[in-house]
C-alpha cells in the first residue's frame, strides 16, 4: 500500500512538472509585438541627448530588432539545451528568420551605407559588429551565440553614437539611391527563397529556369528540366515561423528606411512603393487564430497558412523589385 502511494505521489509530481514546463514553453512561444520605429528612435535620442542625423533611425531599429532576440520572454532560445526550450522549435525558427534580416542589414551597413565610394575605408565599429552576427545561431558554449550578438549590439551603439556626435569620430551613413538598391537586392533573394519554401507546402512541379535568359550559361552538374518539390511535413511550421520572424524584422527595418531615406525616395517618386511593401509585410503579421499551422491543399477544405504567407511575401518581393528599378532610374 505504501509503495503504491509513493508511485502515485511520484506520478503526480511528474505530471505537475510536465504541466509547468508546458506552460512556460507556451508563454515563451509568443511572438514579440511590433513597435513604433519613430517613437522608439525618438526615445533613444532623448535618453542619449542625440541630434537627428541620417542613419540614426536605421541603426537604432537594427539595434532594437537584434536586442529583441535576447530580451523577449524566455530570452534567446535557439541554443538552449535544457527543457522546455530544447523541445520548442517554432520560436527558434522565428529567431532564425529575424536573425537573417539582421545579418543582411549589418552587412549592408558595413559595405554600403557607411561608405562613400568603393575605395573608402570601412567603419571600424561595423567591421567588428557584422561578423559577430554570423556565429552559428545554435552555438551555446565558448562562445555562446547571445554573447556574440550582445557584443555586436554594443559596437552598433558605438557607431550610432558617433553618427550623432561628429566630435567622437568619422562614422558616416550615406542615404543614397545606389546604397539602398544594393540592400534591396539582398532582400529580394531572401524573400524569394522564403516564398519558394512556403509554396512547397503543396507538392508542385517546378520548371528548371536556372539558365534562362543566357544561351551561353552553364552549371556545374546536370539538372532535370523539371523537379517535384515539397517541404517535409515535419518542417512546415518551422519554415512558416522562420518567414514570420524574417518579415517581422524586415517590416521594422523598412519603416526605418522610410524615415532615413525619405528625401531619396521622394526624389525618385518611390515613397508610395515602399509604403505598399510595408503594408504587405504588416499583413503577414496578423494574428494566427489556429492552434497549429494548417497545411490544406491549394483549393481544399482546410486553410494552408504557408500559402497565405507565401502570397504576402511574393507580393512584397514583387514590389521590392519594382522599387529597386525605380531607384535605378535617373
């Protein structure tokens, strides 16, 4: 009898522990809310007694987006090796999507936005910050991913402080159409990849267009004329949440670009084009009311959340391509 009671007590304790871990994991899986880019920048200016200068909004937004990866509920989860984090996959996928956008912007700031010409010297703070964002996102020891990201953020803060105070150094941020176009070219490829992976939630035949447009082009290994693509059922929600994280980060970065590059965009009559892209990305952040990511067929009875997300991303990407062409015009 006593042994039976002990088994019941142990079973109850295990059940309570499992419930607590599930509740914590559920809370940690909530996606961060969007924030007001201009209000966030204004509060940073007041706290640091800074003056508005080109690049301050973009840099501040990049800092905030990167910081959110560490400051949200549960902190940075991608490299956790203990429960309940080790059992979660949606939030780590969201983190990776946002991180990819942080990496793209930090690279553009290092090689384009902070440099006047191709022969100009790189900014020393960005030279140190950009590589630290490229550490394996699952690295958890010596060094950990979040420790490297935190150091990168500190270098970005130093760069931003020098932007706002010319007496501190030679940091610059150039709001030119060609610089912005180079960044948008990176975004195009990132969104194009996400759109393809999301669309592959439904099996489809894809024509090989790798060499289209160039008769002399060739590739290293033979490829079939068409291929059947489909994302694994086990990876559907991971791809979806990676896209959610990427569009969340890109939404804020493009709003920052709207503020810092307003003069360039108005001169090119391209401001409304950027605003339309922002509208599409805002739509991608609508609340998910389903308890799980559904994967119905294209015209079936159930919704397909991946296809809905792919639609918003494809529309945003098409508008980005048009915006890039507008910036290329005289």
